[in-house]
């Protein structure tokens, strides 16, 4: 008997329990694991989105929404949101140059995240500064912002820089074989479950809605002029198409748990359908970074075959010197973690895993409270009900708004004249040609949405801002009155009379 035959004879055949355990591990890995190249694509997309959000959305509104000369000075922030004021780095100063400096640092960190340079540090700085700027003005947030922040925080526990990164080049990582390119950890499971939970909660809320269940919700949404931009206005007359979109979206949300339960081509088809739907939102509605953040997260669900083909395409059509950050085999330098005792490293991993699981349980509980599945003390329930969209990411659910709104103002000048945006040239109060034009930016739209049901006192910073605007034009205003106007709509368009409400009269 040869040595090889002896080894074969001495091998212990796998027991049914071991075989079952191996099959279970393989099944879990295929569903809750993430390809390292998917993580790299996610990092690149997330870095680009954060950078665009900072430079294209936050920076143009820096003075208006983040300084003491804008619509929410720090004293007003401290009065309405004392916890946010205490935690925000941006609230340390009300000057424009400090806000610009912090945005600049955040932009550099986002750029480093994009290219994968000092990836974990860049992710941490991005998360801290993004949380800080969000806390500086809660009136200009939406559910997409909180999702972007949550995935940045989860990214701290994921190897985002393992592939296609400057870090990989600096470490000299060798090309990972396809069979070992998927990792499965508590962090990968949490981010995948967390994201599917967002869709699943939204789907449950849709089933509680008469508008969604009668197929009229999307038609109504496309008549909400403060949201609809770009290609959106051209679709309002295609009622059959919008009805089909209504049912297609409900169907997708219903089967969203299959993103976790399926593998291979079926998962690819589902992820592709969701990506198409989110891109459709991006070209028809003014929602800021939200649809693009969702697309970035959906990249994590793409199976390894997709990334194999992507790399094969790069190798076939792109010269090696131009390929994205390929690794060069060198002697890897020891990391700081390698000098930490094994017992301490193991304890740290367990602590991180427990923290991630507790965070996921908290998020699931939060959503369960918002859905009414868990009973809570009345103050907690009331707080969540006050802003269910922010609490449970319930976008246009359970029902879309029944009207679109905008704000107008009038200033009485010392000269006796009246200026402002309440009336048109004929002196009549009428709908604007396009309500979206009354909100010059995404931040203005969010600000107006959050103020809809706010008490009159919270309009004072806005009125003071208009007083300064009049003064900047060389006029002197005695008082400013802020109005909220709302046009009711249904699936067929505007209906009923235009409603206008004087929210505050403010002495300049």
C-alpha cells in the first residue's frame, strides 16, 4: 500500500451532522456573505455620493442653512434641538468660514474613501462629519440621509479597502481567488438584513394604504409638484404607465426578502429590478442622494459571477497600466493589529459582533414600533408618529401626501410698498407654474416639508432671514409675513381650492 493510499484509508468519512453543518455554512455564506469586489464597488459609489452631496447639495446652501446668518441660527437650534446642538461640531461656530472648512475636510475624507486611501480612517471621518452636519440643521434631512449615515457607520466594520483601492496597492495584496473572494461576518449579515428591512417595512406600510392598494398612489405622487422634476412632469399624463409602476413597486417590495433568501441569477434579477426602480426615481423626482445611496447598497447583493465578468472585461479591453488600482505583489508590512495579543483581538471581535447585533435589534425594534407591532409608552409612540418617515424610512407610505405645498412671504416696507412672493403680477394668489421652482434647491424643499406642521415660533428664523434679504436689496422692511400655501391633489391632478395660511407675522 502506498503512502497516498494509506492516507486515504485513514480519512474519517464525514458524518451526517458534519455534512449538514457544512451545507448550512455554505448556504449562509452564499446569502449573508459579500464579495470583496462588491464591497469595493460599494465604497467607490458611496464615496462619490457623499462627495456629491457635500459639494452639490450642502455647499450651495452653506450660509442659508448652516450659519447664524441663515434660517436656523445656533440659538434657535439649541432651543428646538438641544441634543443635536450639543453634539454637532458644526454648531461650535456660526461663521461661514468654519462651516466651509468642515465641509472641505469632509470632502477630502470622501475623496479618500472613493479611492480607498486610509479607508477605515476616511470612513470614520466621513461618518463623524456627516453626522455633525446633519445635526446642525435637522430641518433639511430626509430618510435617505439617515440611511447614508447608517451604512457609513457599518462600513467601519467591513473591509471596504480590500480590493480596487490605494490601500490594496500599498499593502501589496495579491489577487484573491474567486472562491475565497466572498466574506461572511456579522457585519456583512447586519448590513444586508438592515437594508432588506427598509424595503420590507415600506412594503408592509404600502399594504395598509388605500391609495397603493387601489393603484392610484404613483399617479398622485407625480402630481406633487414640489417633488417632480426632470423627466417626471412628462409622465403625469401617462396614467396607465403610472398605474403599472404602482403595482410593480408594490410587488417588488413584497418580494424584497428574497434578496436575502436567493442566490445566483434570481438574486441578480431582483437586485437589477430594484436598481432600475431607484434610478427611475433619480431621474423623475427631487429626492437628493436617496435613490443613489440605495443603488450603492444594492451593489452588495450582486453575485460573484457579475464581478468575475467585470474583471474579465477590464482585462480584455483596458491596458493593465490603466486598470483600476490593481495590486502588485510585494512584501506586506505587518499591521498594528498583528502586534495585539490574540486573546485581546478575539475579545475585541466578540465585542464588535455583539454591538452590531444589538444595533440591528434596536433598528428592527424601532421599525416594529413604527409599524405598531410593539407597544411603547405614549410619549415614545407620539414622538415616532410625529415623523414616521424619519423614524421608519416610510417613503410615501402608508399614503402619499394629498397635496403639494410651497411657501410665500410678503414684506411691508417703510416706504409703504409691499414686496414678496405671495401674489403674482396681477395681485392674485395663485399656483406657481411649477411649485418645484419655488424651492431653489433640495435643501429648501426639505426645509419647507419639515416646517409644514411646526408651531409659528419655529418660523421666526425664516422670517428674520427674509428681513435680511430685503435689507440686502437696499430696502428697509417693517415686517415680514410667512405663508404656507397648499394645493390638494388626487390621482387626476389638482382638485379643490388653493389653501393659504399666514403662519407668522414678524417685526423686522
